[in-house]
C-alpha cells in the first residue's frame, strides 16, 4: 500500500517514526468482510506530519451500496485537540430507504453504529466526535420519473490509545456494512482478508 506523508524532501519510509510504521502495519492487517472492497488512497498531506489512508466500497451483486474512507494521522509531538499523537478520521456514506429519512432517531442510531462497532472490535479509543447527516434527493421536470433517493453520511474522528489500529479499521468496515443494511457476520464466522486493488 502507498503511505503518503508530509516530510522533508528526500525522506522515505526509513525516516518515518517506528511507532507510525507499527501503526500502519496494523492498519494494513485489518480483516474485512468480502463485501468490502478496500484499497489504499492518497492521504491528506497538511493535516499531520504523517498519514495513511484507505478507501472502501461495499458491493453486493455488483452494486455499490456504500462507500467510505479512513485516515490515520500521526504527529509525534502530540496534538492538544486529539489528546494524543494519533487520530483516526473516518467517513461513511450509504444509500438508505427514503422512508427512513424522516426518522428523528436516525442520526443517533447512525452514531451508535460507529461506537458499538468500535466496542465490539475492542478498539481502544478516546475523544470521539463527529456528525451524522441525512440527505434526501427528489427529481423534477424532465427527471421527474426518477425515484427519490436517500443517503446517510457519518463523519467521525477519535484518538486510538494504542498502536493496534486493525480493530479501528475493522470497526469502520462494520460501520459501512451496517449502514447499507447487511446482516452481522454470525458468531464464529471469520471475516476474510479485504481484497485491495482488485476492482475492475
């Protein structure tokens, strides 16, 4: 996978802090459901000195139902807003039944999907924050025959409290699957390694 970071010219992987390399290795070791097609993506270069990022689509029967990304940020000197030296930043968007858009509890439920996934996967974290947005689309005029659509968008960030990042990525993957309405993996069934870079 490609790890993009903001460093001085000429610096490479050998110049990355050891704890960042350890965290990225754990990030790459995450095991996601086979419906989640995950691959690396360029990470933002100005938010933190070091960053790595993944993007994913949830695909069922060749139909993309949801999409998202997760970014691991690292500032060796620490960040007061993070209350730590690492920060996970995640985004998830999924199509939902348009009738759900008026549910007053939708945002609260969407946030619970994330926090429950983090707890289920044993991801150690603190200082979580974020937003849940519902988006409804209706068509008019020449497009009036098209059905309306609705999406939920979850944007969140939290501070991992150790270098085991795989559980955080796995929780994000579960968030994506829950948002698109996939049933949970039965207890005792092992998730497959994510298929990265194999999209057509």
